[in-house]
């Protein structure tokens, strides 16, 4: 059950909109802040008083202003918040739409839900909160298919290096020289060609241009 929520959102209009959505769900214990440092402080105080928050709703990106902040990004806020309260549930509400970034939040930050700022986001926020209240993770449906497609190939560090070089405009035949310069193995052209062909086959691409475009769109490179 979710009864007490903290909103970390630096845009006033979005902050107010989230508050209204929570009120429509009959959640009345709502605190909010525009800064990550203030959010951590509120979580600490609530924890010390034995009146912890049930849910943190946070943006990913916070604009800098004249106030110096120790924490200025949502991912760092999640880490700091969980250090104080490990069982705190986290819902990210952001305009970020790169599947790789969002998937990383689930895998590395262990978030409980993600809602993208877009049309009908208030409706989706309600749905996500209901999922989380029932101890279920909420993943936007429109991203599930993309995640499954991406997961047909597990990109290695070597894959990312060679695709990043191609994204910089370096021709495939010139990649070995760059790898040798950085002492990266394998560096042979045959190994590179085999690896790229394996990736393209897994993702059903016919050329390197499609692969590079896909990796850019997915936030892999």
C-alpha cells in the first residue's frame, strides 16, 4: 500500500501535475522538492522519525541553476535514497525515451516503474502506481517489444567499441588499426567482420548502416 510519496521534479508544472494525480488516487501524504539534495534530506528526516516514504517519484534530469548541488541527476538520487532506505520504491517519470537508458534503470538501479512524459502520462502514472502498490514492476507496454528485440543480441564491450568507431565515420577496413593502437584484441579484420555479421544476423539487419542507426536510436552508442 502506498500512502506517503515524495516527488523530486524541478519543473513546477510537472510537479503540480504529479501531485494532482496522486490526490486523485486518494494519496494525501505528499511531499515535493525541486532539488535532489533536498529530496535526500527529506528521506533522511522521514526515516529518522520512523515515518518513511513508501514511494519516490523522480525525474532523471534536473536543470542547473545558481544553487550548487551535490546530487544533480535522478540516477544518483536513487542511489543516495536507497542508501538511507533500501526498501524505498522508486518510480521514474521522465522524458527520456531511449530503451537502453530505461532498461539500465531497471537492471542497475532496480527501479519499480517507469513512465515517460508524453500524451496520457497522467493515466499511465496512475496505472504505474497501482502496479507498484501491488508489489509489481511497471514497464511501459510500448517498450516491451523493443526490449525483447534488443535482447536477441547481448552487446559486449567489444561490440560497442567497433560500432562506436563506425558511428564516428571510420570505415570497417580501418578499424583494426584503431584497435591495435588501443591494444584491443581481437583486432583482425576477419574477427571484426565475423562479429558484425553475427550481430546483424541476430537483429535481422542487412548492412552496417542499419546496425549503427539502430544502436544510436537505442542509446547503445
